[in-house]
C-alpha cells in the first residue's frame, strides 16, 4: 500500500482532519505520534486504532521527519516556540484555513497577506500548504488507490522542492493525487473561496481551477459558504457531509 520510505510523523491537532491523517498515515506504514491541546489521555481511541501513539505536544515534534499542523489558524502562534526549535530539515505541513468568525480577524490576512505566509511569519519556519483544500468528510471517506479514475486531487504548495516532493508522496499515501500548486506565495489559490477549495476535483481539472482563482473575490465567496453552512447546520458540531459541501462550494466558487 505504501510506496514511500516509512517516516516519523508528528501531528498536532486531533480534529476532523488530524484524526484522519493519524489513521491514514499510520495505516500506510509511517510512525505517527499525535497530540492535542488537552493531553494524550483525551485522544479518542478511533484516532489511534491503526497505530498512532498519543503523546504530549513537545513529544510529537521531537525526533520526527515531518510535523503536520492540524489546528485552527488562530492557534498557530501558541505552538510557535515548539516549531522554532525544529531543525531546518524537519518538514512542517500546514493544513490550516482562515475563517474570521472562528479565528478572530487577523489584520495582516485581512489586508492581503497569503494565509500560509502569515503562518510562516508566526512560526519562523517554512511550511508546505497541504490537506487544507479537502473537506473532512471527503478526506475520511473518498480516498482511493493510485490510478483509480475517480481519485480526487489535493493541491500542495511550498518553496522547498525536496520537502514538497516528500509531502506529495504522503498525500498519495492518504488516498489522493497530489498536485503541485507552486510556491507558498501561490497558495492563496487553494484558500477558502477558491475554485480548488473543497470541490473534490480530479487531477486533470486541478490546474484550471487553480488558474481561475481570483484573489479579491475569495473573502466574499468564503463568507457566503459559511453563512449557508451555518443556516443548514445551526449550532451542530458535526461537519456537513461531503455531498452537500461539494455542491455548495462548486456553486459558489467555480
């Protein structure tokens, strides 16, 4: 199943995406440690059932090849000191997205800074932007073997080509086609509101989706989608199912 050399991976965050990452990457043969802000004893058993180990945050980033940040964007500054201590060869993958209603308004992003460029300034460490443009339900349920004609593509952006190549192989291990989406400065094309964001596109449609993104229109489109989801879901903590979310995002973003 796994075509990459097994890696040591630390995941910070056990929400919908972090849980699926822990399950898929450990099932693919990687050594996975996972941490959250509440302590290892609070990590649910199903997150660990394919072999991931629950640890404290400082242990999750110790002696690893890759650190994956799977948390709300506003929580990124809180783990800055942990990340700043990492050697430069450790890959940091950023799965976060900016949602002002949840994260608070961040002036730099509101005035045009690319989300993952803001993350890099908080962490003082380069990141690879990945797994942010797939809905949690699609990510959990829609992975397929390499070569399947219905496989969904996930955009991957970053400035270190060697690091990006490794992360792209990990995307493949999670059941999706990795699409090279350029540098971090280009990663706005996979932010909320963009045609490539949570629209479950195959590889051969991803380039056109990224190219057609319009930076100035992202916030309004993102906010329309948030309003529609909130109207449908109310105060529910459950994420919307993939079929609804993909239909909504394709109508609003493409």
